[in-house]
């Protein structure tokens, strides 16, 4: 038959079995899981990056802080000599 009809009914060009449908569904679920996992991981790394940069800025600021007290003017510190033993 030229038009693809057999006994008046259309012929199926391809059939998908139940096992094939289950396999497709499982693979689609795995793919969506990977996509969602990648988004969560990307969001987490962005937050951690900002947290690390904020910590670096804090440590740089902390290093530039002046001492709380300075020695009184005219105070003589005791002479420190190296110990040779």
C-alpha cells in the first residue's frame, strides 16, 4: 500500500513500549534534578563569595585600626639587653 494504510487502518511508524516510557520518565526526572541541583549550588556559591569578600574587607579594616592607647610622653622604658647564654 502506497498511502501507509493497511486494512483501512493507519500504520504505526514507531511504537514506544511501557518500559521505554518509564525509562524516558526516569531520565527526565534525573535531568530536572540535575538542573535544580545546579541552581541551588550556584546560589550557594554566590552567597559564599559575597561572604568571603565581606570577611576580607573586615580583616583589612581591622588591620588599619589605631592602637587603643599610646605610651605617655616622657615615659622611659627600661633598657632591654639581649641575653647571651
